C-alpha cells in the first residue's frame, strides 16, 4: 500500500496467522525496511517489494522496533545481502539473556549498530528515534518528519495498545511512552499490527481514545 511516494505499508491482514506490519521508507538513494516479520511469511513483503521493482538486495537498513519473533525473525533473510541491521541495545540485551533458554542461534541476527535516542541519518533520509519501552524494554518508535509519519511498533495500535505481560514489559513505562509519542505532529500512525491511522486529527484522537479506554487497566 502506497501512503506517499516514499512511504509504503505492507500490512499483514491474515486472520489466522500472527505476523507484523512491515514499512518501507524510501529516499533518493536509500531504502529502509522496518520490522520484516516472521521468516516463513516474508514472501508477502517480497511480493510488495517486487511491485516497486525492488528486492532484499536494494534494502540499505533493516530496523526492528523490538525483538519479538513476529517482528525480527526475517532479519536472517538479509544475512548475506548488503543491508545493515539495527535495534535498541536494551532490546538486544533481552535477546542475549533469553537465547540460552530458547536454544536460539543469534548469528543471523547480530546488529550492525544499536539505535539510540536522537537523530538517525541514513544517506539523505533522516529519522528521529525514540526509546519507548513498555511492551518490551528496548522498544523504539520512529518519527519521519519529512512525511510526518510515526512508526510505533507494538506500543500503540489503531484502537489499542501493546501487551505488557511479556518479559521486560511494564504498564507504567508503556503509558509514559504513549504520552511522549502523543505530542508529536504525525499525519500517519504506523503500528506493528492493524490498520494505519491517517490524518493528524485521527492520530490525535486515537491517542486520546487509547488513554481514556485502557490506561486505568494497566
């Protein structure tokens, strides 16, 4: 789905299989893919890339908003290509702590660098990185000022918010992170699951509705 000429949403709509939404950010010379999802379901991303005359070889950077398998597992498919891989250091620490208990080989996932709060510049594409824990300890949200787009991962959805009962989750941190993101001027709210929220008024209304409906329960 083309949201703008430089912003594309590859939405996961299967009612029977869990996977995340994937987003492509493009500039004149760089391509960033956010949250590639589960490896067995990556063919739906590849199909959308082909429609844009792109392949995994054209991706310069893969970013994961957090390290849950439905967002990160397909990173392994970029292991032999040119794309770099990044996520927050606190999230990688969680992965390393859990790997021995899950019998996971971390080789294909090793980050090339860690995301830090502040500006991330990739060629002529500039993003603002926000550390937004709550759903996971190293979760991040990404704001693209050029397109007024906010990628929230599993922090907040269209009409919902991320769960806090997984390792490293925190209801208080989740609420604080959502409130931080609510003040940004976004025309697009792009979450890890569910529909895109479009239009500044709709984005603001979604933040208000989520706080009013759910904050007293977490």
